[in-house]
C-alpha cells in the first residue's frame, strides 16, 4: 500500500473539478439526443433515396424492369417509414445513454434494429396488399440504412469526444477504495480521455485525506466523509474498488447510493476482469452461481471471424502479390540473409508457431546489440527498441509503414493468426502478462488489433496488456470491422511505429 502513496498535501483536485463547462448537464444531453435524432432522420432518408437510385436508376441486370417505381410514391413512403424506423431504434435502446458513446455495442444494436425494422415493413407488405414496394429496394435499404446511420452516429460520437476535451459531457467521478486495482483504473480512465468520466479523487477508510495517490488525484477523505464529498464535488459516478473494500463496506455504500437518482453506483470487475472468456450465471437450488467459459469464440462467432479472415486475406494476397515480390527483391539486394524472418510466438491454447515477417534487421544483430547495454535493457523491459541499431535502411522503411508484417497473411491462411486480434507475443513474454496470460491464449493473435490503433509502441507495456484484455473481453464482429477500418489511418500516421 505504501507504494501507492507518492507525496503529501493537496494538489490539483479543484483544477480537476473545474474541467467541466458551466452549461447544465441536462441541457448538454438534451442537445446530444436532438442531434442524434436529426442525424438518424437524415441518414435514414438519404439511405432510402440512395436505395431507390440503385434499384431504379442504375439498371442492374438482376432487377425486374416492370416494378412499380413512382418517385413521388417512394418519397411519401420514406416520409412515412422514418418515424416508424426511429421508434424501433428507441425500443432497441439506441437513445439510451448506457448503449451510446462506448465501444461497438451501439453498432451491434443498430444492425439488429435495422433488421427488425425491415422485417416489420416486409410483414406490413404481406398483410396489407395496398402497401406496395419493390423487394430490391427494401433489401438495398436494409444495407444502406445500416451503413449510413452507422456513419452518422460515428461522426456524432467524434463530435462528443471532441467536446469532452473542452469540458462537455463529463461526469464527476469518485473511486472508493485504494489499491493497485484502483490506481490501474484511474490510469486507464485518464489515458482514455473520451470515457466521459472526470476523476475527482479517491475515498478510502485507511489513508489520510490530502494524500496524493495518482498524478493529480488525492484521497479526499474517509468513508465517513462520503456524503459531504459527493455534495461538495457534485459527484455523479461512484466506482467501488471491489478488491479494496470489505463486504460490509460495499453493502453500506450500496444502501446509501444503490437507488440514488443523482449518483450512479458502479463496481469494478475485480477478479472477474481476469476471466475474459465470458461468464454465465446459472441457478442451482435457487443459488446463482457464475461459470467461466473455457474458450472465447464459439459457434457462429468463430464462423464469422473465419469467414472475414479468409474473405479478406485470399483476395488481398492476390492484389498485393506484386508488392510482396518487389519488397522481397529489395531485401535480398540490400543486405545478405533470408528474406523472411521467423519469430516463434504463442498461439491458441499455448501452441507455438512461426510468425512470418519480412526481415528488417541484419543477420548479426545480437553481436551489434551487445555494444549497446542500454538498448539491451530497453529490449528486456519493453520488448521494443527505439532507434534499433540492428535495423537495415530497407527494414526501417518497412517497419514505419508496417509492410514488414504482410507475410503474416500466410499465417492467417494457415489458421495460426487472425486479421484482428491481440498482439502476438513470444513464449518469454507470457510471464509479463502475469494473471492475464491465460486469457491471451484463448484467441488467435492478430496482424492488427486494438493496440495497433491506440498508439502502438508509444503506449506502455501495461497499457498494451489492458488493451488486449479489453479486446478479448468485448469481442464481436463489429469491433473487428471497426479496428480494420481504423488500421489504415493509424499506419499512414506512422504514430508509434519503430
């Protein structure tokens, strides 16, 4: 516990509290929902008009030419459909704060809401003969409305993230209980600035008020001071550090804030954070017991991921094969040695395999590195070296552009890797993942991943671990699609690449 305490004295809690703008929170969220509804309306209307253009103006050969195609009729139909579509969005929670502005859960719900909306329209057409529309139009509308509304919500989300850096859409947050888990949460919440949580400080039963715990965050008092602290700092979110509090303390806080309309009570995942494969609750004799799943991806999830891997990799290799040939020739000409470097890494269930990369280093790299003891220490602690003396000129270019990783597409074909996944690690690195290591081996490593679009080598090793665990714990096919779409801008920016 002593290692958590850095200095004594009050620092910048008042400054932390003043991050928010003066505009009332209710007005901020009302403005957000109005903007979201306007965006959805415009995107749904645009998507359906786009579907009409594709169906009746492009003259695709597989559509019947004699379908009813009055533009005035379809325009009135769109105006009629939009309110019904928005109602289905509302019923699927797409205007509830808990499903917005975080992760890909919103897009997952958006897809299913769009599907239900189309099925409702199809059912109306079946039961009401006067309700006429072309089947091709409704099918294209299903796809286009999802894409357009997802695009609109993506930019609304980016707008809110930008406003959060200016003090909008922030909730004053307090962490109760101080230990390693609490400081890890604080670090992650401050690192990911778009979380919407404005950390004010900590409360603990054993550490004196005014003690600096993490960066500019202090212990504001004890549990007996909690009511005064929440009023003084207008606390809207309370996070209980489950591993730092006793059961009776958690129950006391729950009785006080569990049903509060002004303050949301959240509990850290504690030991459940380690179990990234997922949990199921089943009752035995009316006793709810939690069962840990043995694998992360099963059934349709594993099929969808396999379809995406092979569906992109096979045509992708055909397209980039000339580039692969040019790189291979350049490596062979520039320095002696093999074209492909094989790195022994960990796969699913601890099975090791050789990950392929274009060789970017000289063949006598170990001898060169021995001349730089500080570089050896950097490699030992971070498993990366900035300004690595072993890298060839061609290799430096390949690493900056991530072209050295293209041969890993063959690992995808061999079902050893996935296009998207956690960062691949060597057998020696497993111990650095400590308690999370067993979860890392429940999915295939990826060519790209959440770590790739989050700063790559600029983030700390501990943050890499947390990002990998987030990906495994929150996986769905939309998260993979989002990461793939964000990978190219991340690679082009060259941020954290070395």
